[in-house]
């Protein structure tokens, strides 16, 4: 039997971006088991991606950009005979939807379009702020309209997409609880570790709970662990920083007993797919999340985690978990069970076969 060729178009190299790793990359092996031949086409090369968020090197980045555009034009010729095209976010990291227009309007190709954030809203790194207009956020409705079908990470994103295309389904961002997130938190270990993981661009959400942690330091002994790509400058006695590393990601996360995910209520946060909560809970962590977006679907109050909104609620939730080891263990156990049943690769993998008509 001839394998079905699936062409995956994505902005970033394989294994580099959480949006890709946990949206579709962890399903590639499963698709290959079902006689699929995967052709992966990233806009960035590994070298251009490594340079992208470094300060300076503007001329080198300009050369990278032009080279990657040439690679995209070459890709269009490779797609001449393609029958299964899966596009995540966009064909080019910057610029108007020229490649997508050519693919659909000239080559008459159909594609499945996938996104997991409110990517129509400007959101950019301070390092490249001066170039943010090149992102052309206005192109997203066109990419949705031109697609044959759309998969989104949550209902908020799906409702946005349905304004432009009725063929929309929700496939949540999921966790591989068998092969990756399989280590469990030890709730008996002391001192207790409260923790957060994420990129420096989202670290500002922690500003809200830093004064609360500073207050609790006067009463409890704990560690506040931040796993990121940039060290925070918070004045906390309990702060421990750790560089994020893919090879030790799970082991580093599993040292946290109380995972925190504070957010503010805005359109960008509504579009997020609750990935931090999913990661925390899959490892058996007791988590506290803000009641924003999909978080209220993932977390059931006092069942598999805690939901806190105001500063008073966050302080009370942290106090409760710092004091009660039995509660931490109980919430963590139920959290992992709920992820396996509702938010895991195993629970959703068949949907990818249907989505790609394999």
C-alpha cells in the first residue's frame, strides 16, 4: 500500500516551538503508523530561528528572511501534486499572505488550517518590536476563509474562525501522558516548591502574585521556582531560577508541587489553550489558575485544582496548599486522571486521522 503523503507547513523548525510540539508534532509517529509519509516544511531554518530573538544582527536576519522566502517559493513547486496539506498558523513568518493566495487561487490547492492562539491580535517580543508591523496580523481572516477546514485549540478561537468559515472543529492542545509527561510529583518532599514555567514574554503575568509570595515568605518556608529562557528580577527570598531545557523539561517540572498560572482577562489570554495547566496537572501537581478562557474547562474547583481570581483568592489558595499536603496529593491525583481522560494524546489521536482523512 502506497503511503499517504501529508505536507505539514509550519513557521518553526521541528521540536522548537510549544505551539507546534503539542498541537501536532507529537502525533506524527501515530500518523506514520497509519501509513502516512510526513513531509515537514518549516519557514525558518534552524540557524535563522536561533538568530531571530537575539539582539542586533539585523543584516544577518534580513538575509535569513530573504533566503527563507526563496525556500517558500520553491516549496510551492513541490506542492504541485500534494493532496493533504496541513498548515499551522502561516506559510511565512512575516508579510502578507502571498504564498497562501498563490497556493489556493493559482494552484487550486486545499489545506487544513490550524491555530492555537489569538494570532490576529498583535503580540510580539520587545527585541523585535520595531518589526512587528511586518507580521501582518490582518491576514488571519484570509487564511481562515481560504482553508478547506479549520482546527483550533479552544472554543474561543473556533468562534472567531466561524465568522469566516463554517467548517471549524476544536482539537485541544494535548499532553503525551505515556511517553513524555509520565513522571509524577512527590508531594512529601520538603521544602515545598511553588513553580511557574513559560517564556520571558509571558513572565509579566507573575507580577500579580509576587507581592503575595513576598508576604507568604514571612510565614512559610518554600521555594518559588521559575523555569524560563530569561531570569526574572523579582525581589523574592524564595526565588530559584532555572533555564528551560528540552532534554530535562519534565524532570525539572516534576520538582514543582504547586503550579501557578495567573492570567489577566483579555482577548489574547482568552485565546490561550491552558497549556501550563495541562502540563502541571499531567504530572500530578496541585495547580492554581486564573478563571480565564479554557482554564475553567480544564480545572474543576476543589476537585482537580484551584481557581483564583482576586489577590485575596490567590493568597487563600496558596495558603491552603502550603498547609495541606493531603489536599495537594488528592488534587494532583485527580488532576492527572482528568488529563489522561480528556486532554491527552491517547484521547484525541483518532481525531487527527479524521481531520486529515487518513
